[in-house]
């Protein structure tokens, strides 16, 4: 009497993500693309900062430290956003934007995080049945 083994099933999951063009999704002063963020940045700026940091995965109170750290938190956050999403730029450029266009740059970062957060990765599942003999 021959003994047969049950076939083994191997599941491979392949995840594909959207590749960015290496640029910010919106321009620095592109307020019309998301009026809610623009209005929140105008009237509830500290709330928008905290929400952006939280949406990015940071502690929501990190932006509060910005004024006592010479805006280092904003520079580091923008650099982290660029690195995570593959956006070209430099730390020096980020710091210049923070110093001269503080609220506009935070609005741009908020729009970017919000847009990227809503982009979902497509997942396809490939099932292969392996029969050992």
C-alpha cells in the first residue's frame, strides 16, 4: 500500500504601490487645491500642524516644540515626508521654506500627507499548489 502525501499550498502576496514622480503633489502656494486645509491653516494653524504630524505617524504634540527648537521640528518633518514619499529636494531647501513661508509650507505638507494617506496600495494574491512526489 502506497502512502500519498497531501499537496502543500504556498501563498505568495505581492504588494504594488503607486510610484511618485519625485515632486510634491501640490505647489507651495496651491491653496485652491484643498480649501479645507487652507482654511484650517489660516484659522486653526496649530490644530492643522498637530493633525499633520499625527497623520504622518508622529506624536501630535511635536509641532508645539517648533518655536523653542528654532523650527527644527518642521525641517525634520518635511525631510521625513520627502524621504518616505520619494520627493526630491534638500534639507537646506526645506529649512528655507520653513523660515520664509512657514504656514504655506505646513499647508503643503498637510496636503501631501493627506493625499498620500488616501492612496492605497493595490494587492494581488497569487496561489500556487505544490505537489511533492
